[in-house]
C-alpha cells in the first residue's frame, strides 16, 4: 500500500512538472512578439510605390509577418511615421524618404525607436551631402539605367538612318536628386561616346519631376534651337521625357522627327504605348518593383527573425520596353 502511494505521488509530481514545463513553453511561444515591419513611401499616388507595397504585402502573407504601410510625403510625416511604428512596437523599417537630406534625423529617430533601418530607391546623405553608406540600401544602378536609355536612343537613331551631326538632344534634368543626375549622366556618356557632339545636347532643368515642368523646360530649348529638325530626349523618369514629347508636338515635331526614351515603365508610359498612333515616346527602361518591395521586406524580416543583416548596397537593373514588347517585359517582371 505504501509503495502504491509513493508511486502515485511520484507520478503525480512528474505529471505536474511536465504540465508546468509545457505551460511555460506555451507561454513563451505566446509571448514571442509578432514581427512587425513598417514600409514607408514618399508618394502613395504613384504606381511604382503602389507596386512596391503590393509586393511587400505578398512577402508578409507568405512569411507570416505584419506589414504596416505608411505614406510620408514630407519630413514631418516621416518622423511621425517612425513614432507611429514605435508605438505599435514594430521592429523594422523599410523606407523611401521624401528628401535624402533627412538621413541623419531619420537614422537618429529610428535608433531611438529601436527600429532596424533599410532604405530603398533613394539613398540617404549626411549634412555634408555624402552618402550614408552605413545604412543598408536597395536601389537601381542609376548610371547603368541611364546607359540603357542612351543605347535605346542610339538604336532608334540607327533604325531611322539619322546622322548624329543633324540631331539635337534635350536632356531633361532633375539634378536635385543624385540618382536622377546619375541617370542622365549615364545616357549623356553613351551618346557622346557614340559620336553625338556634346554641343548638341541641351539641358532643360525641371523644378519638379513631372510632365508639366518638363514641357515648359523643353519648349524653351526647342524655341532657342530651331536649326535642328530631328530631336531626341531623355531624362530620369518617364514623365519628364513625356513632357519633352508634348513640347515637341506643340512645335510641330511629330513622331517621325522625335525620339524619346524614359525610365520607370510607368502607367503614363504604358498609356503612351497603347495609343492607336505611335508618338515620339519610343521606349522606357522598366524597373522591378518586386525586388524593391518583396525582396526588401523579406530582407528586413530575416534581419529581425534570424539576425541576418542585409548587404549594405544592393543595386538592381532594368529592361528596355517599347510598344511591341511591353506585355512580355511586364510579365517577366511580375507586373
């Protein structure tokens, strides 16, 4: 009887201990914080950033973390977004900043909030205008993208049988952003190396990177240089090149006298290609929002979950699309 009592007591004790251990394990699992990542963009109305969000959401669904989407078109709202994420106990932030000069303030506020930081599209600079290379960054190889634009323009010039000595070039610039300047510099280098005289490339500075400002800047160039009857145009995005195309049309330069190549593969570019009659906008270098959305969100998740820090610098490339191959290129890029 005494043996039975001892055996029962021991069994009960073991069972109790095991239950307690299991309870602790379950509690620990329940207490593990949900991985929460903020994805902040500067222009929520642009298709590029909408696609970045869409792909980031796909990564969140597939890997089981929560994505918090916030639009911050200015510095005040960017810093408010960080405070918002801190209040939600987020652990990481992927961000395309409205102004790269916000770098020092952004880094300090993210550190204060305990947020791991990864920047996308536009690279942060410090007070001296130097790149903040210590912050992980994913962006396009701006120079290489610009070179692709230059090559696309040269291919169309050759196809039409134009002589470079007779061609005027509008370089629509938005040099306030370093990556924009790198793009136009890349295109300029390819064109001059191919034999286009630098004296025939005319800058058209745009205060804002949109169609209207590019139209106004390009119209001035076309008015001042009436001696050229064949023109090309390039710039850091599709909208700026489309502005040049519209300005040329206003001067009577139709598609047979004008060649424009943009960057981005935007909805505006797709709409241009969809027109029944071809315009002077002949090509765009399409970029992959999947790499900038899905891959960055996943990289942040792995950094938080596994301590696997992303590379400090990741550069992506583009693919030239035109009226003939737009659908195929979009399909390859997952759009």
